[in-house]
């Protein structure tokens, strides 16, 4: 699976660590920035990732900012995007099992590197359970953006 990843300056260091681990595990990662700690506006990056997951170009994406809140607000405006802000392991696993989340969001100023890596691992490997959860996701279709 190919992943698209992005962050703002507040999560640059965490994004680099996650990218390195995913690549070492054989996951292809396309990085849309930020590429250093100079201040950038999170919507610019969030839009790049969310639009390309929304269009189906990428199955999954990962976004990070300081809290994860701004990126969540941006990403969930896109059709077919189910972005989940997960700063704990339980939420990460449940966002896959019950919500089929296709974008993982974390707050680089909220969690540490070790927890973030565990969250990414859980999120990447936990399957969607389908069934009644698919029925619930189907009910998103008539919600305007
Ligand atoms: C940047 O200072 C900060 O506002 C941003 O990273 C994010 O937390 C927004 O939700």
C-alpha cells in the first residue's frame, strides 16, 4: 500500500520519524511536506493529502499538526475522506475497525514519538469489520459538505 503523508512545522520532527519507520517496513510513502520547521499553514498541506485520498489516488494518508485538530477539520471536508484524530492506541484501532478511517491524524505536540509509532502500526494493520459499520458509513452519503 502507498501512503501519502503531510504535516505542518509543529509536527515536522514526528513526520520524519514516522516516514523513516514506514519506509523501513517496506511501505511506500509520498511526502508532501512540510520539509523543515519553518512556519507553514496547515490547510495548505491538509488539502494536498485529503484531496488525493478523496480522489482515490491514495488509499490511505497520514496528517499531523500541533494538536491534530486543524488537520482534522480540513481533511473531513473532503468527500470519501474519513479522517480520525487518534492520539491514543484504542482510538487508532477503533477508527479502523468501526470507521474504516482512511486518514490518520495525530498531534505532534500532544503525543511522543514512541506512542505515535505504535498508533501508526495499529492503524496500518487493523482491518475494517464491515457489516453494520458499513451500513453506518453508507449513511454519510447524503450529508452535505
Ligand atoms: C500551529 O501553531 C498550530 O496551530 C497547528 O499546528 C495546529 O495545532 C492547528 O490545529
